[in-house]
């Protein structure tokens, strides 16, 4: 089975917690990350100061944050396929910590 490799080429911050992400094969996704910002790794990104420190990792070609948060570029590329499951997982983390 061939697994496509995607690389994040650039991004723009277009709203709080929302990025327009461009990929190497000339596609893009607009992603609102707010619904999935929960749990030990992603909840700190609710702080916009930290969220806006997003960068592209030059080796993995994906988005990274200073606290170690990142995403597989294939997940970002195919975000509509994963967003519901990621949101559900984030909600479970929030309920577990409440």
C-alpha cells in the first residue's frame, strides 16, 4: 500500500486558532484548531501567544509549536477526514479532567 507523503510549505494565520496551510502539491486546508485544543499537549495552545509561535519543522515539514505539539502532515492535509474523531477525543479529555 502506498502512503502519500505530504509536506507543509507555508501557512497564514487567518483568525484566532485558525490557519490556512499550503502543501507541496498545491493544495491547502483552512483549519480551526480550537475544537481539538485539549489534553496535556494541545490545551496549552489555547494561549494565543503560544499558538501564534507555530512554525514549520524543516525536517518533518509539518507544523510545530515550542511546547512540542505537532501534527502529522497527512492529518493536516486530510483534516476533514480526521476532525470529528479529534474533536471527540478532545471532548473526552476535557470531561476526564473535569
